[in-house]
C-alpha cells in the first residue's frame, strides 16, 4: 500500500501523517513536495495539517496554486482516496474538492484539546465507524465549518457528514453552547450542525478538522484515530 | 589604529552625548576612543554600543556566571554557543536553551512574545537540531492590574501564533502573577531539539576567503537598537519604544528551518549563526570572534525590504528570520539551491578575512532598490577590531550590598494572618480559594491556545504531570527511527528567591529537577534565564550574585550542569525592580515510556485501595514566601524556608528508583500552595477523592501552617497497596522519610479532622482560576 503525504510550504503535521501511515500502519508512505507535478502512483493521498503559505490570505487558499494540485485533482477524479486533515481540510475546500468553508473559531482563539466525535457516514476512511465515538485532538484557529443551506441539505441528505462533535456518549450538543463536565464546549469552534468532517459525493475524499493521525497510538493518550487508517487499508484491500 | 572610515552624508558625528543616548557610559565611550585612536563614525558607534549593551556583552554578569558548573559526562556542548547540548545516547543529543523577551513583550505583547519564540527556535536549529518541544515561563503583574488582561492575552496569542504555525509543540510552562511585575512582565521561552552529536553546527566564521551568505527575510527598520532597549529600565516614555520591537513571520521561519536542515545535511557550511539581538552586527562579530578571524561585509549586497537603508540601520536592524552562513568556498550553489527550493532569498554579502577586524563597505548614497548596480562603488564605512567588540568588551564586578533583614517568624505570620486563634481558619474554604487563585489554578486557558500535540510526540502533556514528556524521533543514517523520551520542565518562584536569593536560587533548580523525576526522568542538563532588576543597584547585584551561588550549589548537588543560558537585567520600571527571577529549565530523559508518571490519582485506584504517601522532609509549617501567606497579607513575607540539598538529592534518587521500578501510580511534588494544594491537584485532575490524615510534624502550629507551607523536598505519591513494602524499602535505602497519609477514594478530599471538600468543587474552582482575568473560557 503506497500513501503520498503532500508537503506544502508551511505544512507542519506532515510528519504526524507520515508517522501514522508509515510507522504505525506499516504502509509505504512518503512525502511528495508541492513543487512536484506527479504524485507517483499512490493508493491514497494525505493532505496534512499546518499553515500552508502561512495561512496568509485565507487558510489553504494559496496552496491551490501549487504545481502538485492538478495531479491531486486528477487523483480525486479517478476515485483515489484522499484525507485532508486540519489545514488539509481547508485546502480541499479551497480547491472545491469539498464544499463549504472553514472560518475563524467562534471564540476567536486557537484551540488545542481532545474532543469526542461521532462517526456518521460510511466511506473509505470510516468503515464501521458510523455510530461509534472516537476521541481525538483538535488544534486549529479556523475550524468553524460553514456552508449554505442547500449544501447542508445535500450533505445531510446524502449521508456525507462523516463526523460530528459530541459528548463521550455520542450525543451531539443540544445547543451550540452546551459544555461538558469540564466546562468545555462540545462543539469547540461553532461549526454548523456540529460538523467536524465531511465526505465528497464519492465517499472517498474526506476532510476533517480533528487530527486522527495524532491519536493513533495509546502512548499519545488515544489510539482511536487509527481506526481511520485501518479503514483505509480495508478499503484499498476491497477495491483491489 | 586604522584609517578613519568614510562618514556618510547627513549622519551626526559621534560625541559623548550621542554615546550616552546609545547607552554607553562616559567611561565606556572614553575607552572606545582610546582603543580606536580616533572618533568612531555614526555606524561604528551604533555597532560598539549594541555589542557593549548588557544584553549582548553580559558585562555585569560574566564574572558571576563563571561560577556555574558547566561540565559533566553528558555535556556535549556547554555555554558559549547558540545553545547547549547533552547526550541522550546512540550518538544523539538534546540541544536546548532559554531566552528572555521581557522588554519587547511589555511594549507590544503579541510580537514581543512571538519573536521571543522565533528567536529561541533559531538558536536551537542553528545548531543543526530539529526543534521538538517548547516551554515558556511567564510573569505578569497582579491579576487585577488594568494592564494584566491585555498583556496576558497578547503574550499567549503571540507564543501560540508563532509556535503553532512553525509546528513545534508548546508542551508546558509556568505562570506567576505578582505585583512586582506590574510594569515589567517576563517572557522566557525555551526550546529543545534533537541532533546527532557529531553533526552539530557552530557559530564560527573559519576559513579565510570563505563566502558569507545571508539567508532569509529581507532587512527592514524593525528592532533597531532592540538590544540597547532591553538593557535599560522602563520609564514614562516606554510606549515610545515601539519601533524597537521586531515583527515576526513564523511562516518564513518554517521555510528557514527546513532549508537550514537541508543545507546542514549537505555539509557545505563552515559555520552558521542566526541574526538575533543586534542582528547582522552580533552574528558577524561573534562568528569571527569564535574563529579568531575577521569579516568583511559588502552592505550594498544586503537584501532589504525598504528603501534608503543606511549602514547604521542595516547593522543594527533586528528584522527576524535571518541567518548568516559561512560556506565552504566553491559550495555556495548548494546553499542557493536549498534556498530556492524553499522560496528563500540568499545572497553572498562578504567573506572571511584574517585581519581580526570587522570591516563593512557601502556606497555612500547608493540604494540597490533604486540605483543601477554600476553606481555601486563601496567604501569602508566600519572598521573595528573584533576584540574590542567581543572578548574585550567591558566587564564589571559591580558593588553588592545585602538588604536589611525582612523576616518574621512563622508564629508571627500565622497570628498576623489569621488574626488570632487557629480555630478561626476554615481550612476547606482557604483551600477552595487557593486552588482557584490565578497562581495556583488551572492554566488551561493558556495551553489550549498552544498546539501541544503536533509532531506526534507529546506523551505527558500540559496539566498531566509535573513535567512534560515528549517522544523524540531520532533518525539514523539508514532512515530507521529510534524513539527516545525526554522530560522537560521550567521553574522558578521569585518570592522564595526574594526572601533568600541563595536558598531560593537553589530551590528553583531543585524544584525543576524534582519535577523531572516526578514524571520518571533523570535530569541531564539545565539552561537558565536570569531575570533581575538594575545591576547598578548594589542590592540587586547582591541578589544576582547570591542566586548564582544558589543555582551553582544545587546544580552541583544534583549533578545537573548548566549548558546554556541568558541574562536579562534592568527589569524594573521607575526604579521598582521585579522579584529576582532566576528561571531554570531542565531536560531529562526517561529510560523508556513505561517509566512515565502523571500527577493524578488514578480513579481505578479507589477500588484497588491505592495508598497515598508523603516522601521527604516533614513540614515545619514554615509559611515564608507562600502563596497562602501572600493572599493573606498582600506582600511577600515570612522567614525564608530554605533547602537541605542532601535531603533533596536523596528524595530525587528514591523517586527515580520507584518510577523505574514501576512501583508508583502517581507522583506530584509539593510546591505553590503547599501539601493541601498538591493533594487537591492529584484529586481533581482525574476526578477522584482521597482520605488522608494530617502528616506527622515536629511542632504544634495550626494545621494551615503545615498544609499551605511551601517547604521544598517533598513529593506525594500513590501506589497499589501490594507495593507498599517495596516503596517503603526504597525510601529507607535512600534515607528518605516515608509516611502513609491515606488512601485514594470517595468524591472529596478529606483531611481528617481539618476539612472535607468535594472534588467537584475543587475542580470547578481550579478550572475557572483565570476567568477573572480573561473571561469565560468555554
């Protein structure tokens, strides 16, 4: 299994993605620099977190002009699985591979902490996760998912909401301000409909603000995020 | 003596009055004239004044710093380079340093703090190390000072803004609020990185004829005379110093980091140094000084972002994200190629000479942003001996004077504070107030704004242990990865240093090392950031010298050498100094991740009957310097509590043995807030209660004295009942007093006969401790 991790200038969770894919999952994972025009022949692509181009202009906006982008679009078009994490999610929305946008967190601060997510959609990265609760970290300043009513309707109607912020039991917040026992908002950034991650129409391109690659070993406090990598392996096995 | 460099049109002549404005004393200026044998040019005077500033020359501190122990079997690189390094096995080393950015952070908190982080990161990766974790130590004025919210919010956003973007996790730190910092906050930033010991890079300009290459951001006018500003007290005109603060660009620094590590790996460099304080001047002079060479720069070639920059401005600018490299002759292209890959500018701006002089050429009136290149006809504008600027810079053994006695006995303290009989004190209420005080309560509002999990290495994060534990991925030549586990902590309590700088200095080191062993690590090396007031005030100089001796004694006793550090003086406003704050950070190592310990009692331990024990010297009830006493009296007071370093060493050895033997479920040292707060924190972190009794004591003071005293050399541990004899035995073998206090369980912290406080109440007070300053943090 070959996995490409794209490195934009300012990507900083590239190592996290490579480590999870290569050292934990055991895939043949390697970096692809953004100035390349060829992805090679990967089975899946990870677009990692960070601050591509310093997040200047808008998070993810300038990455869309990198030389590697046409190859990434082509990979998506032919049905290749792509996971965009954090800044990677922002980039995928800027590219139009995923709908909507990520805006500044509601409380206007960078937020880094553990959150609970409820899996909702079946897809390349979430086999068997529907109805399950995973605990993974977030680390972002611009993670508030927004889209127009029509898009939201499509996302909900087509079962493309991959993850929603929830409590430890899997209950989504009754109100945007609902807090957990420690006084922290269940929905950490004010995302519309508590959305933490979405699929494209094919169910093979996933974007999410939380970091499953940073919760793929018990040593790091949670291995829940590893289920996404296992799902990918299973998806590729089935597709073969 | 040398020929006088050409003066530039419109620049003032150097005079004693101008020198004074630049921060030089009359004697210093006279000395410069004598050595030079002529009047310096305006640019030269600028160069001399920044190199002789306290910030760059350490002129008041050098004679004292020499007393710190800097050697040990694990030391790979001691003080004098951009950062220090200690061996972590298999040919790898941990490279680390701490630096202050106090003055700029008070003037402009976001950029001041951000560029502090940027500067310390550069110090570490300049050595060839990839940064893996950062810490910070912050001091603000009293919580209700009108400026505190603005300063706290700005500093935290600045640290996060820089560290989060570059992708180095901020895994811990410490914060204290005290009125002494009302007009002079402290921002000390620490970074540790990983390198191969044989592949470290140094700031040396060796090899006559080798090209000097400028890499990174273009030069602007920001931060001119920043080092001089950082070497003076604040007064009414402080706000007008805004242009001396630098502006950071963490994205540029991320590119610089990646490009530098690639360039280093190609082995085409002789030396490298970042342009930090005093910018191009200090990086050039220090590199030439270390190599015993000279340097000639062509200032016309300096990349710039603004028109009409004068030599003076280019030499003194502290624009951020810039590196000065000395390449091996003929291998410049490898530097240019790596820079092109990362979209960075690079330019050859000079070469190494054997003259022992710092020579700069520039074309008077020429501006490469406007004029065609053929107009350039550079002439010498600066020609100064390297020695004058570096090793022969002024050095002072300033007068010292011990202040008058300011102690009261604990008996007096308690009677003053509680107004009579001890039965009037509701210890439970006092504990709730204390655990909810900004100095003691949760700092989560701060560390939630720091990415503390990037790089997949944070094993014990903020709030989970007495120190942070990070996994270092050490890459071998064949691409295979060794995982190593480092513990890092930063500590100082200026109140204890104020009461007794000798003992207080030793306590800072002891506490920091104790925090390392409490997470299962062995302390390897230390870096310091010595924040004091005006060294020309004899009482301040005395406290500085005493604190150095305290640091040195504890470092020797604990076997922890000092490998790098920084001094920040003149931390006072309108003649009011800060508490003496010799902040220390220690890097330790765990033998394996399995040795790690957190501070929390294990909720599963309630059913298992986990035992709680107090290890170390029993309390004498000495409340001096404690947070509780401060809360009662509104000032730092009491007898200094002192420290028995032999007892401390024994305790730390015992706890490290226990951690390595996997005999403990938790370990937490007694520090701010005393034993009661220590127990409360272990309870509330994972939400489980404890039933304990008052520890045995030698005296008959009221319980609050024993529960809130901050005497050092004590650790509260919990463990499975089956391990009780083994734990006791290890303590006995090390001569460490061992006393069982009680058991984990229930939903309250129940101190027999004294108080019983529901854990939920403690947790709520703890987590909202900063709300009064920053608002609701949900």
